[in-house]
């Protein structure tokens, strides 16, 4: 009997961990307006997923459906291996909404105490102090939040999202009120969560922040998934940026043969095909020089996430 129990426990232990988030076919309409239309994606344990898209793309509605704050018209949600409607799943989720307010007469410590009681969990006082220290509020723990700046209140919100030891954290514009130092602190915090195998969904308009910390990105446009992939997949295109003078029609043909060509003034950009061999770049430069082109600079690089996002939303790229 004991051997059978041990074998069953070992079998369960060997099973792959369930995804932190799994959603399929999420749809939501408000009267005649379709806010979300067939959105599906997953977030693995310890993965940081960036949720991007223009205003009105459906990002916040998707987040609210994941959290059970909005009921989808269609689709399914699993959080940490349980149905999204299961309170036991939501109990292990930390959430920082885009718009929030705390009772101004409470201190930062009292705000955390209130939210742990609402979550019906016990978090030792020392652990709560560590949580405030993690977001840079150790020396303001006893101050009333009504006296805090917007950036400091944002830090309190982060502490609230983290205090219940969540396995999944959903952050809706977490750096919107923070200065550059505060944004750097949030980046460090997200990397620490990742090391602890805490999954994170990050909704942010600050594309540079997403590019620095996210493993994968889901781009929403008009309520649908316009692109979904790792940063390496989405930013796989490489470019060759050059400053050139004396570009003849023959030289322009040679540039266009290397890849998709755009230029503004003396700045020329060649978007290289995926199978391009970097060893061909010196050949291109030599050919241009042979055609009488004056070459001031040659800079290889990859497209930025902002450029990729704009290309997708404008329909320039698949």
C-alpha cells in the first residue's frame, strides 16, 4: 500500500507544471461594441508576459475577465490550474489595477494589514515590513497614504499586489506615475519575481520597459490578438542602417537587392531577410564603394519593439 502511494506521489511530481494562465476564445461585447473578440494565450510559470496595444484594444477588459471582474460572453479561463471562477485560484493572484485609491487615513502598514485580512490569509508583520521595503517604502511604513505622492501610492499598490505571496501577479500600468528610478526598481522587482517562478502579466504603454523585462508579448488590436510570441520571434528582423552620399540608381538597385529599402535624406535602412548571412555585409559595402558611393557609417541592428508594434498595427507586417 505504501509503495503504491509513493508511486502515485512520484507520478504527480513528475507531471509538468500547469500554466499560470490559460485562456481560450475570450469574447466580450458592450451593446454594439465588441471589446474583445476571440483572445487566446497562455502564461507559463515564472514567465513575464507583456500585454501591448493601443488605447481601446481590449487589454484591460481581458485582464478583468481573467480576474473574474467581468464575465466573458464566451471563452474559458484557467488560473494556476483551476477555473478562473474558483476563489482558490484567485486567492493566489496579486493585482495592481491602473486606477486605484486607498483610504487616505490609513498608514502604509495598515493598508497591507487590511488587504491580508480581506484575502483571509496570515502574513507575519515582519514579512509585511519586508514587502514595503521591497517597493522602497521601508522608511514611510508608518505614514498615512494620503500624504504620499502619486509615485509613492503606486509603490503601495505594488506592495498590496505582492503581500499575499502570489503565484501570479497582474500589473496594469505599474510604472505610470513613477520616476526613472522607480521604473528601474520595478524592473528589478519583476526580475526577482521571475527568479521565484512567479508569473507576471504586465500591461504597459512604456514599450522600453516591456522590452527590458518581458519574455513574451501579446499584441492586441481592436479586441483581437494581432501578434503573440517571444521577443526573439517578434524582433527577429535585422536591419542595416547606413549614412550614404552619392547613391546612384545602380547603387540603389544594389541596396534593394539586399533587402527592403527605405531612406530619408542620407539615411538608408535595409531590412534584411531572415536567411541573410552577415558575411555578405562586407560584400555590400565593397560593391557600394565600387559604385562611387561615399559611406559615412554602417550600423547593423535589430528592429525595436516599438517599430515592430507600429508595423503590426499599421498592417505593414504579419
